[in-house]
C-alpha cells in the first residue's frame, strides 16, 4: 500500500489567554486547516473576531470545543449572532463537536428552554472518549483528559501529519497517548505549580514531560495563566522536553 500523500496542515493561533482575555490576547482558540477542511478549535472569548481575520466563518467545516468553561466556548454566542443575523450565514448548519450540554448552555444565554432554534446554524454532536470524525482529508480524534469538568484533547491527522492539542488537562496517560509521535503538540502550561494536590492543569514541566514521553517533534506552549509569563513557561517546558519548543502567539500560522 502506498504512503498517504503529504498535505499542508496549518495551525493558526487565534487566542491563548487564561482565564480571561487581555488587550490583543483573546482566550483559547485556533484554526486548523488542511485537506480541504477548516476547523475552529475552541471558541474562547474574543476568538470569533480573530477568526474573521483568517477565514469566512461561513466556510467552516466544523467547530470543536474541548470543554464548557467560558474561556474555551463563550464566543459561540458571538458566532451565532454573526452567522444567524450578521450576514455570515453558512449554506448548511456547521457541525459542532462538544460536550453534551453545550447546546443547552448556549440556549440558556438566550433565555430559551429549548435549544432547537440553534439548529439552523449549529449541528451539535456530543463528544465522548475515542470520538472520531472525518472532514475533508482530516481525521479528528477526541480523548477524555483530566480536568474539573468533562474535557477532551484533540488529535488531527491527515496526509501523514499529526497535530495534537491538550485542551485543558492535568497530567494523565491519555494526554501522552493523544500526542504520540505528533508533528506538533499544542499544550497548555497554565500553572506555576500544583497546590493542595490539584491536578486539573499542567505546569510547564508537565507539558514538557508529556511531550517527551509522547515523542513529539515540536512543542507549542499555550494557555499560560496569570502566575506565569508565556516566555518563562516556554523556557521551563523546553528544559524538560529537550526538543524544539515555541510560544503560541496570536496571529501566528504554524505549518506541518
């Protein structure tokens, strides 16, 4: 059997902030493109505006949401307004892969008890551990990770390339499995240290350890919280990983 044809897989950084946006720094959000697909990965506060710098939202193949904390999904509200009422209406409802309660949470913002009115714009699908779906030539695989709510990491594969994303996660075997041999591992490094045994986020050393154990080719540090700077978190993660390590910056486009 012949090897899969290479394709250009790109990651565009829309936002990296935790737990709230700052000037010029929206919360978590990314655009993954390749193989005829465009996937908005996490919709943190402020990312819908940044998304429009890089694509027409009506062209999205899918939206993927790691968990239901506001810094990862709040801009679904802005997206609904834009897509339903702002002249950005897609030809068909956009598939949204998210934890099961996502549609109802969004409907609650509008004061509606039934989420059915969203179906003209968003086609919701509940994530589960091992969930897979194909868009274009891209295969999206979700794995449950450790957090204080239902949460998932994502692996995107196509044309022999692989990108992994931690979402929000504490140290866990699933994170290493998700990132195994990935060309790029986009990983949170939210906290300076674990306090009182809490294991729902990663330190920079945790991120570097996961990347080293998974054998990834490149580590990209994101979702750095207020007790750290992105620069210091990246240096610490790189020292543990021992391989190429970058800081995720808004507007950067990384190619695999």
